[in-house]
C-alpha cells in the first residue's frame, strides 16, 4: 500500500466503452480519492496539435511539438477539469475529429513519455490516493498501484453504450470506429492497451454501472483491510 494506511492508488484500464470513466469517478467520489482521466490528457494534446496545424500522421512533427502545450488536469471526481495553455479543453477534446486522431498522436513515444511523467507526478501528489483510468496505467504508468482493475465488455455492449451517449449516433458505425481505435491502441509499440498480469479482470457486459462500482469499491476496501 502507499505511505499511509488510508492512501490508495487504483489503476483502471480497459478498452473504450467498458464504463471506465463512470466507474472511476464514482469509486473515487465514494472513497474520497482524487481522479485522473488519462484519455482526456491524450485528447488534449491531440486537440492542441490539430489547432496548431501539426500533421498528426507525421510522428516526427508530433514528437517535436510534444513538449510545447501546458496540460493541466483538475482531479476532483465531482468536477474533473482539463486545460491546455490555460484554456478549458473539456468540450473540444470530445469532438469526432479529436476522437479519430487521438490514437495516432498517443502512439508517439515522445508523447507517451511526456504524459506518463505528468500522470506520475499527479498520482504522487494526491493526498488520500487516486483512481487513475486509462489503457496502460497498471502496466506502465503505475506498475506499483495498490489495486489494478481491467474492465472488458463485448463490442456490442460497448458500442451500444457509446451510441447511447451520443445523440443520433449510428450503432454499427460506432461499433466499427470503436473496434478500429481499440485495435490501434492495442497494437502500438509504445505501452499498448493491455491487462497487467496482476490486474483483476471484470467483464461488465451483463452488469449495471452500479454493480461495477460496488465490485470495485469492495475490492479497494478489501485491499485496505488487508494492509492494516
Ligand atoms: O479513454 P479515451 O477514449 O478518452 O482515450 C482516448 C485515447 O487516448 C485512446 O484511444 C487511446 C489513448 N490513451 C492512451 O493511449 N493511454 C491511456 N492511458 C489513455 C488513453
């Protein structure tokens, strides 16, 4: 466990549409922990690249610019924030354009090195501990996390959830885009989407969000009790 008995670091990884964000925020709020959405950081740096005319298909150009934008994440689970050079980026990072380009940007090793360092410093500074959600948190960013969860769900369930979040979205197009992005995130060389050997896998296909939250809260509490 982390330095005090109550402090706990939880890594929640998995592909898109498995309920990572909703689960992570709710677990953090319930347990009084900070919360970090690492996907939002990759989206934020992608948004900056697009806004600054960088060709996101050119890894060298992306690498050269990797250190330029200042990315700041607010870690209150009730109101997570993200700014780029002081500007609120929470809306623009959810556009279709950013979603379709984020895998290319996040595959560049210089981008990953920069964002990983940021993530580690945020986690180290969280007073009571933190829930960090992403793709490579348990494997690469925080390999010593107290608890690692890997959420999965069928592609159908994930697409249905994502389409439900986006008004007027077409289910089969959503499924196709999601499967394509997961394949890119899983096959890249630099810290791909992967389950850590010591992660607990939770298949959320047939579970309600409330059931997933309860399951993770129970696992955290078990860890805390075992560490006392
Ligand atoms: O969780 P999300 O859909 O907002 O993540 C957006 C993208 O960011 C995802 O397709 C891959 C990338 N990502 C990553 O490479 N590593 C992480 N730890 C989190 C996200």
